[in-house]
């Protein structure tokens, strides 16, 4: 088996059909789909079961408890038989030629393959269009830093294909207890660890992954309790990264991004204008990004600070 597409499933009954249609439509056929139901309370699991009935290449795992996205993906990796792993969020899609194009790159046996992401929603003026760092071959510090500092590159789930052995070792190294339910920033944690142990990399500039920003998603929530929980998650993950002793230039960079995201979340629930301005300034210091400054000025002007 060449590829395993791993999809964590939790209360996404409105989107899972769209996601699985994109998987079924792949022009390259040597792959499996692994769905991990993380104790959904809606019809997600029922819909997945219907798909499995008609598609022999679909496997379904059911968690007895809601363990979070990190552990759902880890469960998928453990039973996968593909040489390469692609993580796909259940509200996102892959273009039909994704596996076919990536397969042509796997002949070089890279540990990581980066590919383009198309963001379905219109970008705001201060947001960057997702881009792919053009790096290939042996991964040295110079190439890794090019990836980490590349404008428009995200550390999250989209646009990444990992050799199974590499991502399996990353999960083993991180050794996150099942009692830690990680659902926010966990993909950046995994990427940081994979990048620190990978030996080689390649890329495809074409946009093959489509990211849909759902108002119901955990990243877009306006619920105060959920935002506080997400802030705590970012603090926990940042601490893990900052405690790493090897290749600290990788983990500290990813941690800095997550700490920056934490300031953004804090402003969603901070009632005092003074404190919101301080959070924006701290976030700006971390990113050193002109687009963050533009966002700050725009939000200040329209009263969203």
C-alpha cells in the first residue's frame, strides 16, 4: 500500500461526505482511508459506516472516549499500512490528482513532502496566501530554517505528506498521555517533531489540499469556555516544545508561533481595551510581521481591538 489518508472524525456530519468524495475521486488508486471516530455524538459515524459498506479501502476505528485530534491521528497511524501518510481534516478536501502527483515525488523516498493549499474563503487584507517552501534533498539547518520562516507557510495539517516511519517515530518521541486531550495546535506540535527527525524533503507547488474555514470549527469558536480551553492547550504544547533539548531552533520557532496565537485568542475574551492593545503589541513583537501591524491598525480603527 502506498498511501494512507487518515481522517479524524468528531461531529462533522455536514462535511464528511464532501471530504470522502474527494478521497474516492483520487486518480491514483493504491491507497487506504482510515477514519477514526473520536466518540462523535451526531451522525458522523453512521455516515462513515455507509461509506465503508461500499468501499473496501476504508477502515474505521471507534474510540470509546473522546481523546482529541492528536490521539485520533496517532491511532490511525498505528493501524495504517501505507508507506506514506496524509492527514486530512474531515471538513477539508483533496483534489483528484493529489496522490498521483505526490506519488511521482515518492520515488526519491523523502521523509516529508510539502504541497500547496488552497484556502476556500477569501483572504483578508492582512492574511497571507498559503505558499510552499521550495526545498528538496537532504534536510540541513539552513533548509529547515527556510521552511520555518517561509512567508505564508503554515505549521498545521494541510499540505503535508509524511513517510510513515518518520511520523510514527514522532508520535513515539512525543509520548503524549491519552489523558491529555489535544485538539488545538496539536498538528503544529507533530510537525515540529517530524521536522526535527526527518532526513530528507521534497515539494509540489500545486494546490492539492483545500482548507475550508467553518464557523463551527474549534479555531473559529466564540464560546468563552472553549477559547479559554484552547489557550490552555497552546500553553501546554508551547511548554513541551520549549523543553526540547535537541534542535531547539525548530521547536522554539514553532512555540513562538503558538504563543503568538495565544495572544490572539486572549483578545477574543479580554474585556479591557488596554489589555487587548497590550496583547496585540506582544503578538506583533513575536511575529515581527508587517501584516500583523496592518491587522492591528485596521482592528483599532474599526473598534475591534
